[in-house]
C-alpha cells in the first residue's frame, strides 16, 4: 500500500499538498531516507511539506571519520535547513573502516600528530563551532572489528576509536566547545583495547580552554577497562565535569575498579548536583556506594545498578532509613546484584501484597548460572520502580532483601 501511495504522489505530485500534514508526516515516517529524498524531488510542494521530516533524519549523524563521511557532514553543515537538526555525532563503525582515505600520522608518544592541522579536521571544527551549533553530543561505541582485517592491525598503527576520542577532546580544548554528552564505551562484541592512554591527549585537564568547554558537560557515559595507566585520566574526566547531572560507569570486575569507586566516592562532593547515577558491569563496595549516594542526595532522581558485584544490602538499608535526605528520588532500577552470599534475588517479592508487588516491574532470570551463587531460570533477579511513592517501594525492597530467600 505504501508503494502505491508513493507512486501516486510521484505521478500526481500536486495531490500531496491536499493531504493533512499529519498524514504526510506519517507517510514520511514509513519511508526509507533514500525514498523520502526521491519523494522530495517530485515537486516543490513535496519538498516544502517534507522539510522537517527529512531534516529530522539527521538528528544523529553516523560517521566513520573517513574523508567521504567528513565531506558529507560538511555538506549538511552548509544546508541551512538540516544543520540545525543535527545534535549527535555517532561513531559505531568497525575499527578497520575508521578513518579511511585520511593521511594519519602518530607521534612517538602514541597519539595522533597534529590532527587539528589536517584540513578536513580543521573544517570539522569550524563546522561544529559556526554552523552545527546544536551538535554537542559525541557518542563513541565501536562494534566488532571485521575478522578479515584483524591480521592487518598489527602491521602498523591503525586509526582506532581512541584516535577519534583524541580528536574530539582536542576539538573541545581548542575551541572551548560546550559539549553536552560524551559517551565512550565498547559496542556490540567489541574486544579490542579501549582508552589506551598512549592514544589520548596529553596535559588535557590542565588546559583552561578544555575545562571551559568540559564544564558544560551534562551527561558522561563511560564503559572502559580500567588500567593503572588510564586510571587517573578516567578519574579526571569525571571530576573535571563540574556541571555533570548524569553519570554512567561500567568499569569491570577488578580490584582496580573497587579502588576507583572508593576514591571517586570520597571526591564526589564536587558533583553533588548529580541527578542520575548508573553503575553497570562493575565491582564496588557498599560503603562506597553509600558515600556516593550521600554526596548526591540533594538532587538525585534515579539510581540504576546492573550487574554490580561485591555489594551487600547495607546501601539499601541506608537509603531506606534516610529517605528524607533524598527529596528528588523517584526511580530505582536494580538487576543482577551480586554480594558475598551470592546473587540478590527478588523472588520473595511474589509473596508481597498485590498493592506492593504491582508497584514494580520484575525481571526474571532467563538462563541458568551453574555456579552455587548464580541465579536460576525463573528467579526474579531485577526490579524497577518509578513513581512518587519511593518510600513505600524502598521499604518493600528492604523487606524482600532481608528475607532468607533474598540471596541465592
């Protein structure tokens, strides 16, 4: 039916202007970008009516930092209609495809040599500062490298996600770019090393221009493998973001991650305006989580803990007993929490009165963990609550976690 509608419009383009705008937008929503572009070319009315729908397709611009991609982004920046809609610069491409047809060089220290002096990168900076004024979100989430290209990665330096991060951080520093979102984490099945300190800018956090741009950061999302080498870089990345409201960390299941959260929780007073804390895929101690919560209590709205190990219910007891210290808290999201006694099971929640049980969305274990401390298929291993009665929700959670069946 959609094909027939499109054919009719292309044969009789004047009919498009007789349709309600809502109908035009619904049709546009169903069309692929290439087909929508073809429809726009049928007549002036089609071009005018589909302007907004077409421009919205570029809210997220996916780039692989190749010459072709950067040239295309520049063409969009020159378009007065589209450029105002571009908000996010997204890098998902497999590593061997990053930075094609660009003449990259590296210093002896390991980072890119003068990337801002390269014509296409300098033009990118000009576009971001002068034309793409709403593009203040950078998302780096590299996916699985192409198997056939892996053998080539060891022959010579290859442009990789850390090099992209280096360029973006250099751009922020050079232009004091007021970035809003910086997301840097491994994407689907990505196994290569990420956040190699040798690839990243040197003396970044002592740069006053960088600090000026970075203090505008609203949302920081980091999923990294902590190493003794990048430990301080990651810590400074967080603590330098003095305007941060949303923090997501996934730092791995290592003693180094535990130490990191301990130091972060002791330093977090500078980030007391955090509204959302998400900790996924990490190890941390309950006392450090309590400190983190205590220091962000004034503005905290949402707490998300998923696949976190080494946690006892101590933090939940604190949160329940001091609920009045968290006036903004409305959302809590927990899943696959592991403590010394095993996984925290919310299965006893099934025994609560319906009015309490129905407050939560429940997440069941979908696979059997062969270890003695793992979950069993069908166990409730996750819950989420969002609403105004957080006091009752926390009380019910604490009751469930205090029962003998609260640990497996």
